C-alpha cells in the first residue's frame, strides 16, 4: 500500500488513530501551517492521542502525549524504534519540568543557564509524575527539555502538557531538519506535521544525566565546554553499553549506503562529503570549515547523499572539538556495522 501525503487547510481535521498499540494503517498525514490555527489543530491531535511532528531548534520531533501509553506506543510503531531506548519529554518551562522530574542543584543550575535551548537533562522521575512507562523505558529517570523554537513553545503552551518527542524519522535513519524530511520518512504513518521551516541548530540536543554526578550521555547542539564552564568542573563519561538516554545505540543515524570516515580522498563509487577546503567533494558540510554551519547542515547533507543512491558515502575529517564532537559522534553511529 503506498503512502499518501496531502496538504490540507488548517480547518481540516486529521484522522486520529485512537488505538496506537494496534497496527496502524496508512493514514492521511496533514501538513499544518505556522499559524495559531495550525498550532491549535496540532494541540487537538495530541490531546486525542494522535501523533504530530513539530520543529524544535534542533530537529523535528515526533510528538505524542507523554501521559498516554497508547499514543506513546504509536511513536514506537511509526518509527520502528527499540522500546528500551527512552524518549525525551518536552515541556514549556522549568516549572513544568519539575512536575515530572526531581532537580538537584546541578540540574537546576543547568536548566536556568541553558533553557530554553538544545539541552536535555536526565533527572530522577517523580513518583507521581503520571508519565507513561514507555517514555522512560521502565527506568527511574526521565529526560526533560524546554525547546527554544517559538513554534514548539507555542504548541507546548497550547497543549498544556508533556510531549514525548524523539526525532521524527524512522528509527536509526537520518534525523529531519525540515518538514520535507519528515514527509519522506513518515508520511502515511502519522497524523500531522506542523511546518515551521528549517531547524536552526540542526543537531539533536546535548543530553546530561543529573541522577548522580553530572554525566555526558550524548553530545549535541550545546557544546560540552559550555556545560562544564557553567558547572565549574568536568562532566563524567557515560558507562559503556548503558542505555539511559536517547541516541546511545551504536548503529544510529544511518543512511542507506555504508559510511567511511576521515576520508582524505575519494574512492570509486563514493559520494565524498567535505569540510573546509576538501578537494573533489561532491557535497560539503561547510566550505569555510565552520562547525556551527556543519552541525546545522549535517542531516540535510546525509539526506542529499542518500538521494544520490551512492554505493558508499565518505566524510572528510571533522575536528574533534566543540560541536565537532557531536558531529563525529553522529557520524560514528552512522558508520557502525548494521
């Protein structure tokens, strides 16, 4: 059965699957505009247990009511996502976040310094949080974030509840930074996409665990150095093999073709993705060697490389500093055996 994508005016109603644990049929996916009416319709879809993709400053998230297990199960089904990989819960403010997680001094300091923004904090789960256990993968902690994108904030304020939202792409595939990317991966599987244009950061949030000593669980859109400067000490490293936050699976963010890293030249059958003054590059993350530009372009470039149907994809070396650490983390996962 083919997937259908149809653009409808914001007055139309989305088809909402109220039993997300059952097999989802191909449904009509609505594209909602960046207007108050579009936001209101997106909030109604979430309220009724539907799935709606929406833009944050990092990537597009696939949102569902984090208190509704059937809706959250719909996320796993639509993405084909391993259920032991926890989901991030998006809320409108630190005050809202404290309804669901217990914030110690370090967690509160980081939230006050970097929220709203590309930082997820993993904190102990409140006993009365009321979140679906699918969100936390049965763990006693929860990942919380206050996104900075105005459209995401408007949606969260309108919905007035916690929204579980991993990246809006099939699990393990390239993360989406435009509504068109979401269409390519999830059209016919979800109820709606709230179209807010391109994501500003273009790289998922940095994740810091604050259950014990502050621990870097995932590199992302906020550099590690900025977090350590705020704390006044180094972050601890995550335990090898531990799955306590999203993005810790080894083979992740994978395009269709095998990926070769630290390429100093182009081999036969390869699409070469450059950085800075790379010779013979077919595509580039940043002509000027700017890591912020490279981070913003990363997933879009991977989508472009996928569209070329290359036998292999090669990446030029990326400096292992600042946002380069997050870019290299994504690329290593994309290149992992699968």
